C-alpha cells in the first residue's frame, strides 16, 4: 500500500491541468485512498494550485475525520486564492471541533487575520498559540510580530519579540520593519545595532526605512557601511534618490554600480520620468539598447512610451511599437495601453484605435485611454459608442471614464446628454464627482453658450471652483463676447492665481475684439503690476529621431540664424502669393508677448 500511496502523491504533485487532477483522483477513489491521511491533503493542495477552492472544499467536507494536514491544506489554498476571511472562519470551525493545530497552522491563520484587518481575531489566535505551547516557535512568533506591526500595535509586537527564546535574522528583520512601518526609525536603528548577524535583506530594510522618510543622507551613509552589496541594494538606493526628486544623484549611483539588471535601468529611466527629465528618458533608453547587456521589459517600454507621448516623439514611439511586437509584448495590456496613449497624444488617433482593436485582453485603463483619446481628437460620437460597448462588455466605468465621456459631449455640444451622463455617474455608479468632473460640466455649458447656466452650476457646486474652471469660462466669454461675466471670472482668477498674467491677456483680447482700447491699456497696466511675464509659447518637433524645443522669439537656439532665415523666406513666399497680415490681430499678439 505504501508504494501506491507514494505514487499517487507524486502524481498529484505533478498535476498541471484540472483534467489530469480529476483522472488521478478517480484512480485514488477506485483504490479506496481518497480519505488516506497522506493522500487527502495532497488532493486539496492540488485543487488549490489552479484556485479551484470550491471543489477543494467539497473534497474536504467529504473527509469523515480530516487530520491537521488536511486542515492546513485548506488554509493554505484559501490564502493562496486571497480568500483570507474563509481562512479565519474555517479556523473557528477547527477550534470548535477540537482539532489540534500545529506550527504550520498558526502562521497562515495569523497572516490572513492581518490581511483583512481582523486584529481582535488575531489576538484570540495569539491566546490559542500560548495555550497550545507554540509561543516559542520562531515561525509563529514571526507571524505574530507581522500581525501586530500591520495593526500598528508595535508594543504588542515587541512583547512577542522579547518573549522569544530563539530569534533568527528573519525575526529581527520583521521587528525592525515593524518599527519602520510605524514611523519609529530611531527604535528601528537601535534594534538594528543590536542584531548579532545581519544579512543583506536586513541592511536593505534599514536603508529603505530612511528612504521612506526622505532622509537620503542617512540612507546613503548606511549603504556605504554595508559589508556586502548586491544589485538589489544598489537598486534600493537608486530608487530612493529617484523617488526623493534627486535625478542627478540617481544618475551618479547608476554609474557607480558594478552590476546592473533591468530594474537598475528602470530605476534610472523611471527616475528621469518622475522628475520631468523626459529627454533624458529617451537618451537612457537608447543607451540601454546600444549597450545590449540588459533587455527592456514591459515596465521600461511603458515609461518610454509615456515620455514619447508627452514630448510628441512619434517616430521613436513607432519604433518602440515595432520592438514590442518583435519581442513578445504584443499581447501585453500595459504596453498596449501605453501605445494607445502615445498615438493619441501624438495626434495619430487611427493608430491608437488600431492598437485598441488588436488587443485581446482589455482592462479599465484600456477603455479609459481610447475613450479619452477619441474625445480629445473631437471624435465624440465614436467615444460615446465605445462607452456603450464598454458597458456591454461588463466593464464598470470609473471617474476617469466619465471625464472622457463628458469631454466627448463637450466637443459635440451635447448639453442634455452631458447632463444625463453626469447624473448617471452619480446615480448608477455611485461615483462622487471630483473637481475635474465639475470642470467638464462648466466647460460643456460655457462652450455651448449657456454662460448663465454655467455660473449657476458653479454656485451650486459643493466644492470651490478652481482656476481651470474660471479660465475655461473666461475663454468662452471671449467667443460669446460677454464682458460682464469675463470680468467676474477674472476677479476670481486674480484671487486664485495672482501671479498669472495670462488671465489679463485673455480679458484684454475680449476688450480688443470689442474695440475697447482704453480697457485694453488698463488690462496691460494691471498685468505689468503683477510683476510677472507670460511664459513664452513652446513647440516640440521631432527631427532626425531627436526631439527639438523651440520657444517664441527664441534667439538662444544654436541654429536660430538658419531658422529665422528660413522663416523670412517663407514670409516672402506668402506675400508673393497675396497674403496680407491682419495688423489688428498682430497688435493684440504683441500685447500677449509683453
């Protein structure tokens, strides 16, 4: 019998599919071993791997007297499937039936208590641990420390730690990490100095503690003291500088690294991206490809595509698309979402829609990105059609979805539909409107010429209107030549953005459209009184696979002479074709550049 039991256990452990599992289980039943103390737990464990916990529970419930191993297999299966509440409920049943747990039972149950915030139940389990004589067990003690630390009851965690007879480096790390998670870096450091033997994980944990507080000086000092540094240690410090806004120091650490993996490159590229160094993102990516020691992963491609989207680097974005296809990322939902975003922001909405249609797996971000992209390109009807398809696909929209939907209504001038979607967002999906949603509604009303309704809507808003809302209203006032509301909007903008001269420019344009030149002059004086100048316009174009910036009246560009010579030639060609500039508009634009 023993060889047969061993054979069935081996078969169960090798099961890769549900079909294989059922075939093996049939043979076990035929041989009368389905309730065997060694085989039964393995059947449950085999069910848990493909997350067939409903079936595993049926198997478990048919066992007349399940042993502790079978109970543990159920606990582990539920925990692997993230059914932590079921773990706690099943443990209560185990206690009720007076089944004795072992040292493998408690760590799973305690972890599940922590995952669902069941700290009272965790305390009850702790009492049972002590009564069962497992209080000195290292694994159980570690789990108790983690439980109390996650509940920020650090005194209880330290009490468990203090009562432990044997403490390995994992237990020390758990206790130190508990202090760090509670913001007590001083106690964590004191304990760190007492550890008899420190491994690289413990060193990294302490370094991360300082990084999370933004104390990169102490983090780097401790890092320098590390006797052995692995690539993870270097990546930790690299990411620390990136997250704390020091891209240059992040770059310096990267250059010092004796060994780099894909996470090192992602740390550098992500550090540049987080701190707005978008050109450096592209340069680092090109360098990564040239060096060729480490290949990009999906996270790399997403960051680079995001930079391409923000810079308008369409050619590089297209190249990344080809690279992704060639290297097995064609079905990757994260890369697909980034491609949709890149194409939409670079003005090629057809390509964005092509990527969307070709994606087999779509998540909420996929739908949001394409709906927002279509709305941004004035394809409102198409955006709303996709929103209907999204609902038919049983994907539940969120607040970002409705921003895209409301923008689509705005571009189409569909006021009633916009109001209907806004109500649906609240009534049907219980989404609390944010300032962006209110802004979309004000923009919708204002662009459609319902300026009075827009003002009334602002007055009824439960939150204070921000500068974007008032600026949108001010812009609509120029279209509909409503000076009174424009002056009201400017008064609010002066309070919200006292240092922004662009708001005076907008009002001046309204005065200029109506020929009120005295008011134009008055606005000009008011703008000068702010003491700030309007930021010059900036354009980005891609030339020879490099993104180039141009500013209005830019004389600092290294090719400015050639640029202005070409511009002069184009102006001559325009005039020779009969073009006559509008002097009145040019006069207003000269005011804007003041």
